[in-house]
C-alpha cells in the first residue's frame, strides 16, 4: 500500500491562522473539507480557538450566546474536583469521562485557498461561524460535496443539547446558505454521495446511541438533501481491530468502476485514529462489497503522533487525479497534512 | 385538575391476550396507540412475551433472527456475574446499568377492538411483528395519527444496533405498509401532528444522545412523512421536578383554539412516570406557549403502582369528545387503563 506523504507536511498549522477573537489563541487548524473551484483548491478548515488564561490555575470554556451574538466565558478552577480536565478537548464531570459538559475551545470554519494544492493562504475572516443556540459549542469537521454546481457542506453542530449534523451550501466559498439540522443528535460524520442513485440522494452518517448500540456507520436517503429517511446500519466496528471503538465516514464516496469507494476513519480503544476503505455496490449503496482488513493510513509521522490530541489521521476530503487520491487530512487534532494514495493499491487491498 | 379514571380499570391485562409463541407467557399488554375506525375504538397494543423458563436459575432473551424469520433464545445463568439482571426489562453488562445488551421479552403489536371504548376484544394474530434485523429485539410503543384517510403508525424499532423510530401506515387495521426507519438511533416517542402547517408535516421526537445532552423533546419537519429534517430542540428536562430525568411526547398533538396541546410523559430519577401538558403555537409549533408545572396524571392506583415495572402511567393515545380527553394509557408496563381528563382543566393548569 503506497502512501506518498507530501514532504513539507504539515501544510497548514495553527501558526498560519490569525485568531478571530481578541485574547484567544488558535490551537488547531484541522479536519478540513475539500473542494476545487476554478483554478483553486479550497480547504474548509476547522479552526479551534482557546481563550488565553492569565493564570494557569484556571481554564475557560467559550460558549456562543446566540441571543446577544457574543462569546461568553465559563471559568473553571483546575483544583475543582467536580470536573475532570484530563482530556484536553473537553471538560467532563468527574467519574463521567465518556461524556462531556463543556469544550475547551470554540471551532468554526475558515477558507484556505491554493493554486498548487500545497501552499495555502487562509482567509482573514471566518466563512461559517456559530449562528444559533444549536451551535453554541461550535461547528466542526466540514465535509464538502459538489452536486451539480453547488457545494454542499455537512458539519457537526455542537451545543449543550447534543451534537447533530447540519447542512449548508455555497457556490463561491464567499457566501453561504444554511439548511438546518438534517440529522438529530447524536450524530456526526455526515457525508453526501456526489450524485443521485435511481433518483435519490444518499448519505452516510454516524449515530452515537446511548442505551445500546455502537458508534457505527449508517446510510440514509433523501429527495431534496434537507429531509432524510430510510435509515439503515451499513458497517460496524470490528473487535480487536484498529477500528474496534468507533468509526465514521471520511468524505464523499468516490465513484469507481468497481463501486463507491468510501475512505473512513476508525479508532481503537486507545483513541488512535487511522483511515480504512470500504467498497459499496454502485447501484445499491446499501450493499457492502468489501472492506480493507488493515488501515490504509496510520499515524506514524511526528506531526501525526504529537499534537493537541495525538495519534490521529482524519481525512475529510480528497481530490482524485487518475489513479491518485490526493487526500487532505487532519493530524493530531492540530494541523493539516496531505498525502497521495493509489486507487489501484486501495482496490488491491479491498480484494485481498 | 379532574381525572376520572374508568372504574373498571385496567381495561386490558396480559390475561386477556393469548400468547403468539408456544411456550411463552404474555407479561404485558400496554402502551397502546389509539384510533377510531368506523364505529370501533382501536387500541394498537404493545404485547410483550417472555419465554417460560423451566429452571428459575436461567432466563432467556428472545431475538428475532430476520434471515430465517424465527426466534432464537439466548440463555443466561442468573449466577453469571458478567451481567446485571436487576432491571426486569433488560439484561445489562455488570457495572453498566444505564445501557443494555438484551431484552427479557419480545414486543410486537396486536389490535384490540371495542364498540363502547371500554370493553375490548384482542385479535388472535399479531398486526405487526418484527420483520428486519433492525427490529430483532422487537417493536414497541406505537402511536397512531390519522392524516386524511390514512392511519400513520410511529413506533420504536429495537435491535442491537440501537433504537430508532419506524413509520408504517394502514387504512383498515387489517393490513399494514412499512415505510422504514424515519429517525436514526437513538430515538423514541416519535409522534406526528395530525395536519400540515403551512404545507409541512411536523413531528415531535426524543433523541437520546450519548456524549452530551439529555433525553428531551425535539421537533422536525417533512414534506412526505418519510424524510425528516430541520430538527430543533423544543422542550427539556426540569431539574428537581417530576420530569427531571427523561421526557417524551405522548401522542399526536390535539388542535385547540389556544394552540397545539401535547400531553407528554416525564420521569424523575426514580423512574416514576407521570403525564404533563405543553401548549405549542398553532401557526408555529416550534414555539412553546406554556407548560404545566405539575403532572396532570400520576401513578396512584394499585394497577398503576404495581406491575412488571411499577409507578408508570404512559399515555400513547386519546379520543377527544368535546371537553373530554378520553386517554388510554399503559400502567406499570403491564396493562392498559383509561381515564377522562378535562380540556378546560388542562388549559387552566397551563395558564396558572
């Protein structure tokens, strides 16, 4: 399995992004959706900003207050045993490390543009920023799918009411239209198929049920991209494997002669995130044809292993040129990297 | 708040239902959806059946195997400490009492018919029975909404993959058509509004997110009842109240001059289930106008307090005659009861 990492990875780091908020620092610029518009490659970056804390004894959770359209800061004393601060991403109640109460940063989307696909300039203003009380903890992990001449953006809406999948659209990456929450909590990793199949739109999504069931990948269909039904589980966790703990669709499935190729992320019990591949029937995407046994990309480089939350490769988009899948992927919940995978190698893995 | 319970409650008990499965016992006939068809009142009963265990040391979890369309029994030794058997409804992993691995009974739907609304005869055959692998743990808690001349049935589809909301329809309560899973896990208590508002169908539903958020009531909209979007939280838990732990819509909202009247169930930390009321704006059902402070029905009678899972009143349907709301409700997860509530009394509670 050939993986050609771009030698100058990472291609975007937090240092490349000026903070949008006064007295905040950019801690991550990662998990970007990908689009090609004219002669530009566009990355729809998730930028995470954290308030500076003048005293290391305290941290602050930023919360977007929709009513007065401004950020509020909730202050936490690290010696307060009510909360557990060990996961740098979240603030949990002590004894409840699998759930969270607040996030330590606020995420929103910035556009980065490039002529060569490697050297990017980040827009100075946010492209999408929390707007409603359903986004008060931020918006995360955009995936972009071009359908006819419109780019559809699926993303996580995060709030105290849970995490749902939102839909927005743009034609120019300057203005954006929101279409509401398309999948109710808890759900993440919503990706759209790039064309209709038998007159229907399809999506992959990843519910996280509480009472029973696992964080696995489901499929749904729609007539208009805004309303979804016919939900069915599609593929699940594999015990004792690299994808044993949680999985989610990476980005819009790639049309190949053999079927729909979906690159997905999976994590094990140690939260080590890799990417794998699964092949779906072209005419009936509810049918799984094959799945790679091992990962096709693993965190091995220092920029993949070390960071805000290490040991993560998380692909949210790609550009396909012939046999090459130029995948853009978030690394260590910190930066963006790029690598080229070979379609034929992935197909060989799928049929081995 | 006047509540006139029918003096001969309960109106249907497990003894009124012959088991569908050989060597099973009916442990519950409860949480019935309600419809009026011609001169008949129809209850769409949830019937729960449990395998007889010849040896009290063992219990069996019934699982519908979709492939060969028959029940499989999974045997559990009560002395096996891998599992926790304290909740009579479920089998959980020890140390994980808030989640479950298996159910101790299989639920499906039977029709009960009555000319007077109180004396019911239960059909001898199931009306709906698990059909797919997404219903392998059973189907539960039907709600019936008449829209034009069709009765739409929303219900819980339960399987190892989680609990979702299914949709089916009938015009005669003899034959039924399924429309798939309309809301992905974890979700329950889906109810439809009885008419379109500004050309759109609306539903209430109750997601149960895992990472953050609570089991609260959401609203969604649809153009065809099968595909749903525009999800938004509608009303939530109230700390230190009778509805502090979980809530869910009861049944289809009742159109009143003051707005949409929704009777909902709520439970406290002791899993004591009561019914309350909330009023939604007629033209914009996303707007809550008022909510009763206390419950409008509480478990007080012996048949409500004692049973398979006691201290539960759980209304899934009603027939409105002038000021009277004749509500049918499950009691103690065992039987069906009936009471008449006064619309004007509920309205007075809502405005007090």
